[in-house]
């Protein structure tokens, strides 16, 4: 397998899309690191995957914290010596509220967890990727970053930033053998939806032409493709996994 001996880190890998992505990448032969601020849940997921014969470690990290992200990368490098694939997946949806009710602290938290984290995690792995002349980074954006969801302005703004970051970094490192792409899921059936009101979830679902919630495995499959050599001529792109919600 092309991925034998290669190491992938998935942030927010304890559950939801991150967990499904870790499963998909480990089936491809990658050694996995599940990085999550919920260490107990990451350890539980890692134990389940290990029992299924996968090579996987759990690492505690708050992706919004520079020192924590640097410790996370160092722990993985100490154990495995390299990071070949970074999936920047950890994120929060925030509270559904009109702009005038959004507190400054909520805005700041969203920018830190859903956007600054991408900057921090990419910086923590890029040096090694540049030295090896290869690597793949996949950022989990959202359809909200392309279309804008009312009552989710901080989230929509942060995710639009993730898409811009992806396109710019892809061009910056294209000559160094590193590909950078994003995925834009629409509404996916994970625990993150509990942060929102049922009305907000229904609003998002009604905008999906395929007429249903997506499953984490359906996002994971696209991320695994973008990580693989099958996507060797793909960089700087944002792939929708949205049941057809956006048409561009
Ligand atoms: N579920 C959806 O409908 C949907 C749609 C579009 C985009 N997304 C994006 O997909 C990604 C994963 O979401 P999910 O639906 O699997 O959510 P989830 O809540 O099921 O899982 C998120 C994981 O990230 C971890 N996490 C949260 N903040 C963190 C932090 N600061 N540091 C480290 N770990 C942290 C959580 O502990 C959790 O394990 C997010 O970036 C989200 O914005 C989700």
C-alpha cells in the first residue's frame, strides 16, 4: 500500500467526521494519531481501533492553543518520526443566534477554534513535510463558508477563512510536493448538531437537494481520496460533500 509506514494526524479525531476519517485512513494503511481536546474519548476511539488491528495513538491537544499544538506534533514525531497527512478537522458550530446577539467572546472562540487552529496546526507539521518534499493537508471547511448560513455568522466567516487559507497555502507549497485541499460538508449527522437548535438543523437540511443528512463516512471517503495519490494532481480545491447544496 502507498500509505504503508506513513503517518496521518486527524484533529478532533475522537468522534464524528474525525473518527470516521481516522477509520478510513487506517484502512488505507496509515499509522494514525487522533488529536483531541477530549483525551478520554480519543483514547477510547484509539483503543477500539487498535483492537481492530490498526496502529493508532491518542494525543491531547486544544487546537486553538499554540503550545498545545506544538506539544501534539512533537509527541507524534517522537513516536513515529514523521507526519505525512494532516486533517484539520477539529471544530465547533457555536450557538445559533442572529448577529446582534453574538457575544464578542463567542466570536473570538469561533475564530480561535475553527480558523486560527488551521494556521497553528499547519505550521506545526509543514517543516517536516517541506524537508521530505511531500505531504497532504486536508482542511474541513463547511458549506456555510461558501453559502453563508443565517444565524451562524461566526461559523460561516471562520469556514470561509478556511477555504481562503487552503487556496493560498496550496499555491505557496505546490512546488515543494505538498498538496492542500479542503472539504465543505453540508449538514452531517454528528454530535456537533446538538450545539444548534432543531430549527437551525432543519433549515440546513431543507437546503440539501438529496434531502437528507449526510453521514460522517461520506465525508471521510472524500478526505481519504484527497489524502491519497489518486488525488496527485489536485490541490487548492474545496470539495463539497453537501448532497448538492452548492452549485459552484
Ligand atoms: N456535522 C456537520 O454538519 C458539519 C458540517 C460541516 C462542517 N463540519 C465540520 O466538521 C468538523 C468535525 O465536526 P463533527 O460534526 O465531526 O463534530 P463533533 O462535535 O462530532 O466532533 C468534533 C471533535 O472535535 C473536538 N474538538 C472540538 N474543539 C476542539 C479543540 N479546540 N481542540 C481539539 N479538539 C477539539 C471535539 O472534542 C470532538 O471530538 C468541524 O470542523 C465542523 O465544523 C461539520
